[in-house]
C-alpha cells in the first residue's frame, strides 16, 4: 500500500486555484505571482533543499507525484516550478560557501537555469567573466539566482562542461518567450554581460555526476544527495507529461459523455470508437505511471543505500522516462484527435493539454530518438556516443 504523501496532501487544496489561473498564465506567458505564492505557501519550493537550511529533503517519488498533480492543473506552472525545486538539489552539490550565499539570509531563495553552454568566458583572477544570451530559463521571473552553462578549459587544455551560479543582479531578463507549448513556463532569455563568477560558484558537470563536486560530502546522512544531479534535474519532465496525460483522460471523458454530433444527433460518448480510444489511452497512461514509479523508486533506493548508480543504471533511468513520455504523448494524441472541432478552441482546456504534452517530449532529455540510440548502444556493449547527451 502506497504511503501518504504529506506534501501532496498540502498541494491538493490549492490546485483548483492554479487551474483557474491557467488561461491567464498563458496570456502572461509566465507563471502568475499568485501561483508562486500558493506553492511557496505550502513550502513546495524547499522539497530538495538541505535540511541544514530548513529544507525537507523529500524523496523523489513523493516529489514526482506532486509535480504530476500540479501539471494536471497547469503544465507551464509545473514545468517552471519543478525546475526551481530540482535546482536546489543541484545547488546542494556546490560549495558550502555558495550555499551560504544563496540560503544564509534567504532560505526561500530559488534559482532558474540555462545550462546549454552557449556562453563565452574569459579567465580572471579567482574565477571567470561570463557573457551570453542564455535562453530557455524557465521560471526566471521568480528566481533570485541562475545556474548557467559554460565550457571551461582545464590545465590539460580540455574544454570541460561546467556550471556557474550568478545572482539576479548580474543579468537581465529578455521577455521573448512566445511558444506554442508550455506558454506559462516563462522560459525567457537571460542576457549576461561580463559577469564575474568566482571559483566557489563553479562546478564541472561530470564531477556532479560522479560524486566529486565540492558539496558531495556535506550531507552524509541525507538520502537524496548521494546521487548524480541529472536524474533529479530531469525528473520533472516525465512527471509533467504524466500529469498532463492523466488530466486529458478526465477532460476527454467529461467532454465526450454528453457530446452529440451536430449533423446526426448521434451520442459520441456511447459510440464504440470513443470507448475504445478512452480505454486504450487509460491503459497506456497507467502503464506509463507504473513504469515511472518503478524507475523513481530505484532512484530513491540507490540514495537510501548510498549506492552510486552505474552507467547502465543511469542509461535505464533516462531512457525509461523518455519512453514513458512517448507513451503519454501517444495517449493524449489518441484522445485529442477524436475530441471534435470545439476542442481546438482557445478556451478549451484540451488544446492546451495537447500542446503542453508535445512540449514534454521536445526536451533534449526526453527526445526518444536520441534515448533509444543511447539505450541500444548500452545494450549492445558499445561505448556511449558523445554526440548524444
């Protein structure tokens, strides 16, 4: 029997208000301030924050359950806010000095990110100066810090993919988020001009994947920090896809139950095609949830046992989630294609669910064309292809 999730119980009462804001959120192209206040009011932003700063160190399965439920109310809010949460897990792997800077005076602080290394840097005394137009920074309007990607040369002349952390005062936000899917995520561009990032705010990505980062041993009693950063960073994408698909099942049923064909008067809700589509999508979404829950529980078990995952395990975790997203999108498409012309109207929730569902499969981490190749190489005993990350 599944145990009670206290955070999910706190979340449920505020979901109707977040759902009611969904249309406005799309018009504003960002998460409404009210939604952020509601979610911070129940402390959800602190689920992956170290207990040392008052955080919860919630388990991954408990968190993903919450994200899926939130996505059913508003996909863009879930996308942006889940990243604000998972970035705390990543920040806990940086130096203690950085963590004190972020949470010492403001334990409610969060960070957005733009981690593709499109920046340019020049070395300085004790750090780097970074410039760039860093896009896709979901939830940046509500964050006090940003995690940005770079390639920094090591003492062997190799370019090492790394992350730097900068305060809100070091960048401007360009309001350029005009997207078809996840409109309310506010994934805007950070404009950075020669911002200095000291070394204690920089970590190599590979070190954060292999237990060599500055903050790796800061919390030896924790279950969630003895782990690579990326599985936690990426867990939201699949849970959002699941939540959107689960909501589509309900929306299709509600719309179709009383739907009558305009020209014939036939009742759609009792017609065999609608029943078959609803049944198959229900099975598919249920299978996706079961597959994801098994995968997320493996994440949690590794953390509880302080067992670092092997390459094969990491490959399975990533590609399992991508395949589950593929199933969720297929389930949504099957229903939306039979929901009638009125489902395309802007006021209809189903067209937003359709758009948001496809965005969950567009992220680099959930691209199944890439993930199937990654898994195939692992299964055949081939070395990973460095062009597929």
